[in-house]
């Protein structure tokens, strides 16, 4: 029998984007999975598992209770946006440390979060809910143009679009409504004030009500009117961290979060932080991995520590920078070619990873017909001493990669 604490991980995600999370938790804990598919790549990192329909909250709760009958769990954790609420419910049912279901619902619902931000004086965007195109039109009369139309409870920038003129509103509302219809919690749409400025996220750790901002992630977006994220950079010495940390902490506090890892998104409007949303989990797009490459801080391990009631170690052990760039085709179509210059890749130590997520013959579909799940062909990660060096290296690698699509007839 192992002497290590046992943690239950709900919905580990896919190997490409979330494999590092499970691997880092398993380095310190024995892991049991509650998952939607029979484990494959997860097997080296787990001691037991149960397969359940993760979209069925009652089934998830029952499966978690069954696992708890044969294991003594120290905590339960997830980094899956879609399962934050069910995981909180399960943790409470098992008598384990967790945020309340109500707090997780507030994080998941952007309209609720906006209300709480306003109540607690956290600078955010003006926002109004709209169930119909008419209501959306009335909202823009109040908020003005440009405006952002988005699902009230979704993620990954899916269904988020900017509207500059009234004639664009019908198509934009339909686009946002299509994204919102995929939510299991709230299929409503929000009309929001457009925050004009660079977008960042603040990677936070909250322990017993005290929030520590451990890194700031500078985001890079694709062409308007969409908000697809095309890359991220993290620099341990980023001077922006000190400026955005207090606002991120205030947002976490406004939502009532007392423990956990948060990915807090904001924009800098005239140099001042304005909140977009608080995600009560490790950031996607390998951001947790970038944080570790740049600072040495292990966010998956930290999330497990907090779930098990332990104080996390947030001591930086590195002082560098790291970046990721997503690989998109120039046009939608069937992927006919994907390659990197192999001699270059083999002799470039700062090129940490090149990951293809689509194979030849797959269809790649850009917005508005597609989203990040259908548009990306892969990604790559580099490290360096500074953001400037990382950015230069990301550009260098881009010149060594080819992605070709054939238009579908």
C-alpha cells in the first residue's frame, strides 16, 4: 500500500492539452480517475478509475460515491471547465474540501459574475442579458458600439464576437446563440461593452482566502471580429504582474472563492485592468505548463494540494520566459500538408514541443463556421530568457512550419 495521499481527479481531459496536469499531480499523489472514457494514456499515472457519463450530474455523483467506498480520498480536483460545478457537488457529498456549488456556478455564469464584480467595485465591462435579437438590439442602444456578443456560460472564446454596426447584429446574435446552445447550464446570451486594449490573464492561487498572483499571461488573438486565441507568453519577470495582481485578487474575492487555482482574464483599457472573467481552474492552451517553464511553479500540483487541504509551495525556482503559438491554416479546407523542418527542430533546444493535433485528410474549419476545436492543426512551445526573446523565437519557428489545406467543393 502506498503511503502517499489519494486524490480523485474528475475528467482529466485529453493527453495533448491536459496530460501534463495529470502527470504532475501523479508525481506527488496516488490518483483515481472519474472519467468519461476507458483510460489509455492515463494508465501510468493512476491506481484506479471509474467510467461514467460526465454530462450526467447524478451519474457522476453516484460513481464518485462508489469510488469513495473503496478509497480514502484526501481531496477531489478537476481542471475541466465543464465539470467545475459537479466536482464541487461531489466534494461536498464526500465531506472533502471544496468551494461551494453556488460559487462555482457564479464563476461559470458570466452574467452572475458581472453582477458580483459590480457589487464589490471590481472594474469590469457593462453587460446586459439578451434572450432575443430584439433584446440584444435594445442592449446595444444602451451600451453602444462596438459591443461584444457572447454566450453567458461557455468557454474557449466559442460564440464570442465583436459587433461594430447595427447591421452586423443579427448574424452576430445568431453566432453567439449557436455557441450558447451548447452550454449545459445557461443558454442565454450577453451583450457587453467592448473593452479596447491588450488582453492578459493572471494565473492565481488562493489559499484560505488569500490570493497570490503567480504569473501574468500575455495573450495574442486572431483577426476581428472573433476572439480566437492564437498564442500566449509568460515571463517570470513581467512588470505587469504587480499592476494586475490586486484587481485579479479582488475579482476572486468578489466571487467568494477561498481556495483553488484561478485563471483570471482581463483587458488593459487605457492602461488600467478591466475584468473579463474568472475561471476557477488552471488555464487552458498549456498555460499551466508555460508557467512552470517560466517560473518553476507547479499549478496542477498546487491544485491538488489545495483540494487536499494542504498549503501549496509557490516558491519560484526559475526566472525565464515561455510561449506557445497555435497553428491555424490560412483558409478552411482539408489538411493536405503539415510539417516542420526536421533538421531545424532537431538542433533547436529551446523549441520544447511541436504538437500536431490534426492529421492529413482532416477538415480544418475557421470561424464563423468553425471554432478552436475545428480550426487548429497543432501548436508549438519555445522558451527563452525574456518575452522579447520568446517572441523572436516563436516567429523563427513559424518560418520553419508548413500547413496547407485544399478548399472543399
